[in-house]
């Protein structure tokens, strides 16, 4: 099992942070274009799920999978979206995504007066702690890739 990449978006679709670990295939387009496509897809899926669900969904869209990867999604009440792509063997990681938001993003970026909100995260401390946390996850394989 492994982690491929992680996106952090604000409520307006700006990619605040992107990391990758075991991504085997690149999109072949500029990163900015990839971020826009990812956010647009998330926006469309959320809208589709909310309109087509036969039940009132408290949590809404949480994940989807293809034949090659699984996309995990977590949205905060403030509209921050945490997206992690993993292989198919990884189960629900809602608690992991919540930890990335609350213990890393909020503590190291939001509460840091030197980190302007609404802009790409420049904090090296955030990047290194995020990397360490993801590498410590039981489903992160150092041998993948």
C-alpha cells in the first residue's frame, strides 16, 4: 500500500499545498492546470453526489476509486479541502486527513502570523512535518515506486 500525492485547496479552489511521494505517472500538463482540473472534478463530484443521493448525506462525498487508485476527500467547515490519492488497498483515512488539517495546517500555518492565509503555504516546518507524518502512516510503503 502507498500514498501517491496530497492536495490542499482553499474554498475558492486555490491549491495551497501539493506534495507527492510515489506518483508513477505525471499528468503531462503544468501543475497549475492540474490543480484546476482536480478542483473542478471535486466540485462536480460533490454537486453530483449531493443531488443524486437517495438519503440526506451528513458527510457527503468521502472517497472514490478507479481501477488504479483511490481518492480520499475531507472538507472542513471553513471550506479547506484535503485530498489524498492512495493505492486501492487503503481503507477509510478520514481521521488521517482530519489530522493533517487540524494538527498540521491549523497549528503550523493558520496560527502562524508569518504565514499569510489564502496563499500557497511557504512554511518549511509545515512541509517537513507533513512529510514525516505521511511517511509514518502504516499504509505508506517506502518500497513503492
